[in-house]
């Protein structure tokens, strides 16, 4: 194991507790910061250079193939898409668990507005992260007692926004090739661009880069018979995503009509929203899901529908069709990314750049 990656430079320790706020935006209390710091320290000190793991004869062939794909995707992001990827994803960390962390979000029951938490450096975030399941469940229960809809979900990846050299984690490698490349490009997009207090924009931009970049990666960057099949699958995956997004957009519009109707009482809004929930789920199961080619969106059936779960999807999928139009306007994905990077941070509402 390389000593460069095995040990954390001494300079990191002096700023470590403040920088770990960037992880899953733990609260400002010392306990949360320390927990996040310890968890990140374990990840950083367990890193191995990907090139070393690939060369190791003890490395299973499937792991070697996945890590090779990660390196190729990282190179594609840096050289073809001209993104600033730093030194992220040049190392690998094997975790001792299937889930990296749990992410908790919440929303009032009668409006699609997220509960947010403010943190130094990064601003407001509509979620908090936990490495301890019991603490996550306790926090979720406390929010529910306050009357909030809640959503507690696992996550396998994260970005420290370039503050640290993020390793690729074993939890991410459980995905198939298309999902893996999309995740790598998504997280590297956060390294390239992060607009303070604009979580929906940041996540939707990263989703745009991940989706469209994955298609370009497999369809034009890789030259192999396997890449041809993955190219077609990546295209079909995006077709499924667009079909679900159209359905979801209509669902949200119907729901907003209820929430924005001032003539309805709180209890009436809750009753009517349950009707919309049931109708939309039925339409999805019987009309949308049977026509999907690659993705099943099974989570939409298995996850209880409430404002917090709906906002989680919105957060990653806001105005994606308008992001996609930038590729047509600028001629290619690389130029579209450069345009967004050069204009987003100077705007009060970075989504406004999509309207020009």
C-alpha cells in the first residue's frame, strides 16, 4: 500500500473537522462533526491507488474490470469533457459494509418545500447524513413527531467537492457498468461545479452530466463489441428516464394544485393528496412501468409516497430537458458544460441560464 495514500497529511488534521461538514452536511454540533470526521478519516486512511489494486494478483477479475472502467470514466471526464476532477477517483477504498451512509430529508405535509439545515462553508442543504443507523432513525422519529414527512435512504457515494481526494468506494462498484459510469461522472461533476445554497441545481446539473456523459462514453469513447451493447443500453436507459420524468412532472403539477389551493383546509389537502398518490401509483404500475425497457423504477412502488420522497426525486431531476437542449445549442456536451460552469456561479438563480 502506498504510504502517500495510507496516511493523511498532517495539514489535513488542522482543518479536518471543518471540512468534513462537506460530506453529508452533518449538523454543527461537535458530536456530529466528530462522527463525520472519524468516518471520513477511516475512508481516507484505507485508500489504495487504483493502479496498484489492478496490478495486484490477489484482486478478483470482476473488481479489476470495474476499477479499470472507473479510471477510463475519470479520464473521459477530464480529457474529453474538460472537467476539473482533481485527484478524485484515483484511489479505492474497501468498506466493511454494504451502505456508506444514510441520508435524512423532511418536508411539511401540505407543501412541497424541503426542511433545510444551514452549515458553514456550503450553505443550506435539504438533508443530513448519518453513518450510524440508530442515530438516523432517532432523528427521523423526532422530525415525524414534529409533523414532517420524512425520507431516510441509503447512499453508496458522495463528493467532498474537491476538498479531499475522494476514493471510489466498494459500495459504488456494486452497480452495473452503466450505473457505475453514470455515478462516477455525476460525482465528478460536483468537483467541477458547486454553487452555494443551490442544491437542486447542483444535483440536476450532475444528473445531466452523468446521464448524457455515460451515453457519449459508451457510444463514442470506448471501442469494443461490449461497448456497442452498453451504448444501446445507455440510450434505452435515458429513454426510460425521460418517460418517467414526463409522468412524474404531471404528477407533481396535479399535487401542486392541491397544495396551492387556499380554499382547502390542512386536513382537506392531506385527504386529497392521498387520492393523488393512489391514482398516480396506479397509473405508474399499469401504464408507465410495463413500457420501460431497462429501468423499473421499482423504488417508486416500494417507497411510501410523501413530500419528502417526492422532493428527493425533484432534487436530482429539475429541468433536465432544458439542460439537454444546451447540447444542441452548443454543439456538444463539453461546450455545454463549459457554458454552465462559466455562468452558473455568478447568478442568484443559476437555473436562469437555461432560459437564454
